[in-house]
């Protein structure tokens, strides 16, 4: 009798596909069905799948047009012959003992779900343990753990009763991060959950992963997941109980998106930030918290950015610098409440961060060393105030602007005038930025 059906969607993973399938064929539990679904691969993945189909009678190979990972999984669920289902991504691999250990635990505890620990595999081959911390298997604690960001858990690090999907009509949507929403529902409808604190699944992060890039559709999808999960928990009267964990989890998603967007070129960055800001402000889950969350996410990004650029990891005063950047980000954000339009003097690290924090308030920059942005062009630009971003040269630049270009001194701002930290912190942090 077939005990477990393993469902593997495949899309352009020829580099890792053989390792994935071999890890399943080498399981100590032999009574398995391996459902390989080629989801319209354009590389050599299908040829590899055909080769394995001939090697082992337990393999069921399906070839379809590209419909997405969720639809491939749905098809696998519907045709699975076994009473238990596991999911494996085609660029990942599993321990030879994974299915046997999960199955024994499932039968022993009469569980609907059994989860295990997993390790993250980097492209270079190194591994980091992501969630080896034991989870209390009672349902309430499991819910809390799954929703929090401390223990990342997705659909593939576990074994599930097939009837849990069929009975409750639980199928994957054609969106990114779809497994977060469905996992929440699976936990809710399950009667008993078990957890094994053994690393049995190996999750590979590759450049081809869908989570490596971001598009408007993916941003829309993320907010669909957020809203749908929020509505479901509200309906089941669970939202208040898990409100904090849910906010953590979804802020984490937003943080991923923002970090990707902020690394784009200027035009794409402005376009996607505007789109993201619009989506988060209209999302019913975030509501009034949206502005605070956006500011918090962006602030963390810019702190890391400035630290990296300033080579702060090599110095002994990181704490001082981090405190400075906390003040810096908050106080630059506050300029967005002003009616003034600014031009920046300088185009270094600090200037680029300011441009990113308040893009709608900045009309450009000037720099005496840049012929295309020479201060003499100021007469052609509409602005209210100049922010000097070149640290350590504030006096000389101010004097030049006032004496040579006849700029009213009231129109000139230095960072020390904007940032409300004490002068000692400012002075010490400045030394590392210059």
C-alpha cells in the first residue's frame, strides 16, 4: 500500500533536479508515490524527468503548460493515491529518513500534520539551520509559532493528511507566498499536530527562486495573502489572539519587498515604491498602521545601507553610529510634513539615502565638481531650501552659497540642524561617514 504521495512542481531547475529526485528515491520508506509535475519548463528539466520516469515505477510524470507552482500542487493533491501528502520544491532535497520519521510520528500521534526542522542551503553549498528550535505541538502554540518570524515554516517541511485538503476544500491560489495562507488554514482545521526537532528538509535559495525578484503582480499577490489571512482569522475569532504574530509576519513580507525595490534603478524604484505605498495604505489589515510600518521598514534598510557604505563593521563605535542613523532617518522623514521643496548639495551616500526617504520632496542635487549639476544652475531650479549633505564641509559650502551665489542663509540647512541627536553623537558618527 502506498503510504505517502510526494508532490514536486518542476519549473526550470535542471541544475538541482537530479539531486532532488535522488533524495526521494533513496528514502528509507519505500511505499511512496512520486508525482512530478513539469510546469512548462523551458530548460532540460523535462528530459531529466522522462529519464527518471523510466527508472522507477513509483514515479507519476505529468507535463503541463506553465500554470504556476500553486496549480501544480493542486493537481498533485487531486491525483494523489496515498492518504498522506508531502511537498518538495524541485531545487531542494530531503534527508533519506525524512518520510519514514514523519510517517511514524504521524501514526504514533494520530496527527493531521507533522512538521520538522529544516536547513537553508546557500548557492555555495553552505547550510544554516533555520528553525531547529523545538515547537510545542499544542495547537495554540503551533499557530503562534507558524505566524511569527522566529520560526519560518512553509508548506514543504511537513507531512499532511490528504483529507485535510479535500474535506476543507483547501487548494493553493495562483499567487506568491500562497503557502502562508494555506498553512494557517491547515493548522486551523487540524485536530492534532506534531513536531520533530530533526533537520530533515534542505531548502535551497537560488537566483531562479520566485522570491528573488519582485513585480507589481507579486506585490498585489502579497497583499492578497495578507488580506485573506486577516479575514480568515477574523472570521474564526482568532485575530485578537494572534494579532502581534500576524503583524510581525506581514511586516516581514513588506520588509522583503521594500529591500528589493530600494535596490532598483531610480525610475523603477520610484514607480514601485509609489505602487507599494498605495497598496499598503489601502490594505484593510494594516489600516492606520501602514505609515508607521513603511517608515520602520525603510528606516531599517537605510541604517544597514549607511553602515555598509561607511564601512562601519570595521570600526569600534557601531553603537554610536546606529544611534545616529536612528535619529537621522526619523528626522529626515519629518521633512515630508513640510511644504518646502529641497535641493541637495552633494550626491554621496547621505544624499542618496535622503533622496530615497523623501523622493517627492527632492528636486535634485548640486555639486561643484559636477559640471551638469553645478551650483550655478540653481537659478533655473525651483526650490525652497538647500540641504548640505557633505559632512565636515558645512561651513565652507555655506559661505560659498551665501557669498558667491547670493543664496539667503535662511534657505540653507545643514544635517546638524535637521538631526536632533546630541552634538557628541553627531560628531563621532560623522567621522566614520566622511
